[in-house]
């Protein structure tokens, strides 16, 4: 067989392999595509079913978008519950090459969150801790570039004071259930005033879901 006949034969084999691959369901999915499919399926199956004070899906999507847009990699969540927001955050981190520390004091919720993280395939991106965030948070060394505060509201200010020095410039501190439009409980009003009074934070309120203060750190 001469060189050109060999080339034609080789091309025919390559084409045949391609046809086989397509007829067998297309090219194999990447690990990220597999993970995306698994997470989407889990979130779709559980949409509207979260019963443990979890964020609405629209807020989960917002957290995901912020992380992807800013390529954040070092995330902290205060208040895991059963893991709805944690799944959105860790899903984004699976794409940026990041990792999440998340904390909850309630053992049942913590265990359910672990099971949910496992079901989505996101466990390897999450360090889920069971304990009192009042003690765990100040002891964390950081640094962080993304923080989601969603535990006990009357401790919001203390969490912020503990974490802000460990938040990188350009980082984001998101606080759930904060809304400028409607009347807050007394402590929540104080928190929002405090947040807005900090000169190194630029804060906006996202009202599409349950109300979320989104603060970017602009200087030390
Ligand atoms: C609003 S829920 C969090 C929802 C969660 N981010 C989600 O969307 O799935 C608040 C959680 O904070 C936890 N929590 C309250 N006080 C805490 C504390 N001192 N330390 C750690 N977790 C606490 C509660 O057990 C509860 O699960």
C-alpha cells in the first residue's frame, strides 16, 4: 500500500470511530459536565422542597453568580442548615478551583447537609463543621474572598467584626435576610446601619429573593 492509500485508510478508521462515538451517545462527558449534571438534577428534584430555613433558589443562584464572576476560591458560610446555599456556593467553587468552609450548630441539619453534599458529588469542595459559630468563626485564620452569613441574626455584627479583617480586598461579604425596603427587627436595622457605615465596604441590597446585603471590600 502506498503512502496516500495508507492516509486514506487511516482517515476512514478515524471517521468510523467518530461515527461510533456519536451513535453511542456522543463524546464522553468531562468530569465537570458530569458534576454539573448531577448538581442540576439534585437541585431540580429538590426545588421548593427545602424546609430548614434554607435560602430560596434565586438567592442560591445569586451566590453562585457572584463567585463565578469574581473567580473567588476561598469561601466561608456561617449557617449551613441542610446545605441548599452550600450546594450553590460549592458548585461555583468546583469551577473556580475553590473550597468552602461551612458551619452549623444543629447536628441533624449538619448530617443532612453532609448527605446532600455527597448526593451532589460536591463533598470534596466542602469542609462542613458542626459546632457553635460564635467560637469557630473568630478562630478561623482565613483569608477569605467570599463569605455568606446566614446563621443567628442577632450575632451578624459579631461575625462581621470577626471576619472582615480576614476578607481580602475585592472580596465579597453577603448577609442573608437583610432588606432595606421593609421594616426590620430592631437588631437587623442596627446591622444594616453598621454595614453601611463602614467606609471600606460598598454595600447594595439584592431584593430578588429573601433580601441580601452584598458588600464588597474596597480597602483595608
Ligand atoms: C437560615 S439557616 C441557614 C440556611 C442555609 N444557609 C441554607 O440556605 O441552606 C440558619 C442556620 O444557622 C444555624 N445556627 C444558628 N445559630 C448558630 C450558631 N451559633 N452556630 C452555628 N450555626 C448556627 C441554625 O442551626 C440554622 O441551621
